[in-house]
């Protein structure tokens, strides 16, 4: 096509040369330019659809990661409101129960362990704890290395957060002991 635009007429291809080039593009089939252009457009459209599908899948995967991170950082009701784009009104609770825990001897355990062992210990414990608190009406406020903080609100006048707290604490303690027994059998890992 560019050769046909040459400003020097002798450099422009002849009609026969152009015809031969089209034949080579069509691989000897008898087709016209319109058919060739339509075929090329179909190919382009198909490639574009595949690209859009791939990008949409990547976007969906990133959205799921973002949603998961949001629900880990905020109470579920707040995370959902933010995802929906609605304003989040602050909540007031007459009573709450706060639970603080720490891995007993964490500094010593860290000093005696390889870095990957410390990472595995923390990952295992916090994965266990996340699963346990998922079955209670609690919100994990903060995790800082070996420190764990959560709150239990008294919603709609429900004062069951106080009696339910010891059960949650024992569930967490049992999980911590079971995990700690694998690596440090003589030491209760949670206090």
C-alpha cells in the first residue's frame, strides 16, 4: 500500500504486481478485496474479544483480592457499605468487650527459630484465629506481630457478648495450644 503512494511514479507497483501480491496474500484462492478485508476484520474482532475476556478475568481477580483485603481490614458491614458506595455512618455501642492476647514467650521463640519458622507460626495461628472469630460476632481490631486485639459489640441491646467471651477465649486458647504443641510443647503459646 505504501509503495502505491510513492511520489516517484517509477517506484509505484504496476497493477499486475499488485494483483500478484493479493494472490499471495490470499494463497492462490480466488477472492476479492472485500472478502479479504472482512476476513481480516473478523480475525481482529476475535482477537479483541479474547483480549477483553482476559482483561475482564484479571480485573475480576483483582476485585476479589481487594474485597478480601477490605473485609479483613474493616467490619463486614462497613466493608459492604464501602463496596456499594454508600456512606458509612458511625455506630455507637453502649458496651463492648475488648480482648487482648499475646503469644507468651514470642521474643524467645523468635530468637530460637529460623525466620521462616516464625512466619509459619504467626501465619498458622492467625489463620486459625480468623476461622474461629468468623463463627462469633466479633471484629479483629488489630494484629501486631504477636499481639492480637478484637472487640465484641453489644448490638441491639444484646448482652450476650459478655457470656460468649469466655467461650471465644477458650476456642482461641485451644487452637493456640494445638498449634503450639507442634513446635513448642512445653509452652502455652497464647496468654
